[in-house]
C-alpha cells in the first residue's frame, strides 16, 4: 500500500538510493538536501512521473526545521533519518575545530531529535508510523581509535535515541529501528577514509574489510526499505549492525 516517506539527505549516497527505491515501490517521496541542490534537481529529472518532491533542510538549524515543517503538504508515514555529517564533510559546515565538533552533535543527533519530536505526534494520532535512524557502526555499535571522537559520539547519541524512543512507543503501532552501516561506498566515507590514500593504501584497505570490499549504498537502502514493511516489525527497537561484520572486528579498519 503506498505511503509517504520523508528521507533526509536524499541527494547523494544512501539517501539517493533510498529515494529511488521508495519511489519505484510506489510511495510518495519527499527528500531533503542542504548543499546538494543541483544533485536534487538531477534526481527529480531522473525519476519523471513519480510523486517526489525536494525540500532544503539544514538539520542543525531550528529555523530551517520550521520552514520544512510548514512546507510539508501532508502527514509522514515513514521518517528516515539518513542525512548527517562525517569527520571530513563537517569541514564544509564549519571552519574551526570546536565548531565542527558542535556541528557533528547538532546535525547528527539534535537535528533528528527535533524532526522526530515534530512529526511523532501526528503519527501517534493516526496510529501508524515507521522511524528509521541511520547511525554508524562507529559509535552505534563499536568504536574505531584514530577517528574523530565527536563523530562517534554523535552516532552513539543517535543509537540511544532510537532505543529510548522504541521503549517509549512499545505499546503503540509505531516502529523504530536504528541501522548502523559500516564502510559504505559513499562520498562521505570516501572523504574521511579513502580519498587521501595512495592507490596501494586503498588496495590494502579494501583487502582488510569484510568481503574485501566496501558496502554498496543500494544494499543499505534495500535493508531500510525492508524495515518499512510489515515483515520487519519483529525487529522494532533494534540497533542493527549493517556493516558486513566490521562491527565484530573493528580492528580491521584503522587510520593510515
């Protein structure tokens, strides 16, 4: 049955694949972008005839949230918190190191909290909703020495939010899940962990990862689409390691 999905960070990486998958499944799709306006327009052009709309959102800015909420034309059935900052992409958001740490917490954890608090009352009133938080294996499941502490802290906070919200809604028909991807082949992961490496270092990195490869964004998107089906209700409240096993062996990934 077609539903309405709101996907944050839908202009690239996993978010782009989510937009495509949910649209192809027949759902109404609203997605947000911040700096990816051109990519958003291209995505809309690539999916003609689908019920898709793009909205600008700065997750770390309260006024931007209010603008988005005022612009949404109808209630949301699936709320997918995909947008976020990484250890390198945060450098485009703020210049000073302490401001970058603030931005990681604000965008990755506080922003999803605000958006959930705004949309949850209508889900409860209507008696239906799916909320998916996209955290990270680093912070949500385990930790990786050498990586930026505020990045992992923000992802740990997001996983905590997913657990707490699921507990609070345990007797209501609203399902909450937290997905913790590993080394996904996205611009964010490449900027933080791959782009600065030599060809030989990249080869060694891939050889150490589970399956000797990075995860494809489509694989994570497929999993999230499944979580929004009735069959996934048995997993409600779970913090799910979607890292190909990297969460069981974090020493495989280290800073060169």
